[in-house]
């Protein structure tokens, strides 16, 4: 298994810089990579992004050096699997308050 772009940035840099996308955009994601950011996040929990919006933007970033993270509102397996299948380097799962919930998120993403 190869390490993700996010893993590489976290392992090799003392500071990791990123920005967040909260709504559908045609221009935003690539600008983060061009500006030297290490990652771009997509906020599905608080933003106005659908699965399709996130998948399209992840595909546009597939051949860039910028890492990608998607923030999801819960530990449901389907959204976790969809964003990982679409190419996200990682997920941030909101509303996790117990070790059991964290374990559920990990199993969901497998």
C-alpha cells in the first residue's frame, strides 16, 4: 500500500497548510495546489456540497500534488466509502464522541 499525499505531507513537514471548500465551485480546488497548500478540505458537514460535487472536484485534483480531505457529518459507511472511492486521501468524521464510534468509522472506511 502506498502512502497518500496527506500522509506524505504529515510525515515530512513540521507545518501542514490547507484550505476548505464549502460549496460547489469550478475554480477553487486547483488554486490551493497552485498556491502551495498541502491539502484542500471539502466540508460536507457544514457546507453545501453533494456527493457528486465532491467526486467531481476530487477527480480534478487527482493528478496534482495537493492532498484531499473530506469532512463528513457521521460514521455512516456509504458516504465514507463514496468519498474514499472518489479519491479522497482522508476523511474527518464529525460528531465522534466515543471510541466505539471511532472504531465504527474506521470499519466503515475499510
